[in-house]
């Protein structure tokens, strides 16, 4: 059955706008952190605990939202999720204290935990196996655009209030839902699914959580995503506290690393696609791409001798580049190993791992930041990448799923 390449990618691109909104909501909190911390009177350690609150809720709900996407489908699942996180963003704009901010941040996390599994599941339906890491890279553009747009709201926050940006982004979610439903009707997923999807599996959806391959992916993701977490959440505070920029000055820099990291996502996707063309083995190609990315991440150590904010931003961008180059391959592996039908809960297991990581690492980074121990932060996000690559060596694409014939 013919199915237009351009139409498939148009549908994927429109869906990925949900990732932009997803990340914009949470990045506004990170970009405006110095202003919010000043008005609500808490330090970097407190900000770390705020991120932990978000991450606990994100991890705790991710498996449920993954199951919801597999059980009820993309359209109903993502519509419910976007509605939930948009209402939560509006609520953040109305809080009056730290406790309310933490509670609304947790509510935001519950809805946003569906974002990455939904995109992964959509990629599994619309894209061919060799295209899926590139699909993950395109999703990263959506995330990075959200991160790059967040600093634009600094001016709004300084002129009016830090609450206004949350009101704006909350309303945007209600604009996206009908747009996606219209595009999905015009470019139905069933055409792509009929051409590329694997047969429906008979095993219980939750039985996948006992699979050795998935458990290894979860461990690898915990080890890998430290750099992603640091530069997603702490770049503004790093530049304001280490290089003594004002919030307005920092806004001129913090959009650069997430935007340049897109190139890393495409680079990682291109690497695995190139190696898959030479040898049609997705697992081996993605493992090689992860190893390459881990080696490139060693350039992060030059941040310790960066003389000014411009050099620091350049090195952070390089670190973010290689973090994304490996990440797009790790997040593509659940679709390669388990198929599109169960990819929602499989990728949700990885987002659960990311939530657990942020829960643990965020207060630690806040403590290290309050005590100017930035050297330790750099090593904390660099060495585990090699351990993640080692863990992936234990995955085996020949292992059958539980409940499936061997």
C-alpha cells in the first residue's frame, strides 16, 4: 500500500508540537527559577526538592499513562494528557506559596508523563524501523523548541509577573488538541500501521515489565539521562550563580544549548541509520551510536575551565549534543525490541526511570550548587554514560517476549 513519505512526517511533526508545549511548561519554571526563588524565598536546594516533587509524580504516573495510551489509543490518551497538563499550568499561575507550587508542579508532571511515550508510540505506528531514531530526533526538536522559547517569556515575567507565562502556555494546549485530531483524520494512522506494524501480541501488556531487555534499558536510561537532566533544569542557575549573569543576561544564552542539541539528536539518528544500512541490525547500530556519544561526552570536562559565560554555553551545548545523540537511540530501542503495539508502556518504563533519576539527583545537584561544588556535578553526569553503554551490551534482540513463541 502506498503511503506518502511526506504525509507520514507531516503527521509526526504536528503531533510533536505537543512535545513543544509539554517542555515549554516545565522549562518556564526552570528559566524563571531565580525570579520565583527570590519572590518565594527558597534556595537551590529547595529548587532541587521542587524538581524532585515533579519527578516523583512523573515517575509514579508514567507506567499508568503508558498503559492508558496502549489501552485507549493515541488520540484519547494524548487529548486527556494535554488537557490535564494545561489545566495544571494554569493552576501554577495562581499559587501563593511553595507548597502550592510543589502540588501544581506534581499535577503538571502527571499529565506530562504521557508525552514521550505518546510520541514514541506514534513513531512506531507511522515510521519504518530505520526512521525511528530520526523520529525521536524530530521529537527532540519539539522539546528543544519548547526550551528555546521559554527564555522569551523572561521579558513578560519581568514586566508583568512570573505567573503570566504559565497562563499563556496553559491556554495553548487547548488550541493544539483540535489541530491534531483534524490532522489525524486527514492522515489516518491505520495506513501506516498496516504497512509497518508487527502483528498484535497476545501477552499481557504489563508482562513486558518483566522482560530482561526492558529492565536493562531502564537501568541504562537512569545512567544516561543525568546530563540531559542537568542542562534541561539547571543552565539558568549555573550561569547566574557561577558566571554572575542577571536573569535578563542569562536569557540571552540559555536558549542556545537546547537548540543546538537538536543537531545531536539528528546526528545520533543518522549514525544508527547509517550503520543499519551496512548491517540491518537495529540493536547493534544503536549500541554503537551510544558508545560514540559517550566518548564525545568527555568534552564536558572542559566546562571546569570555561573562562566566561560564552565558553560555558558552548561547552554545555556540546555536552547536551552528545546526551541527545545517545538518548534518541535508547528511546528508539523499545520499539525495535517490543514493537509498536506495546511501545507505550515500554517507553513509559524509560520515562519512569528518568523520573526516578531526577527525584534522586535534583536535591543533590542543588546541594552541590549551593556549596559551589560544580566539578563534582560535571563528573556526576559524565562517567555514568559509559556505564549505560556497558549495560546496553546485555540486551539481546533474539530473546522472545513472554507469552510469545520462541
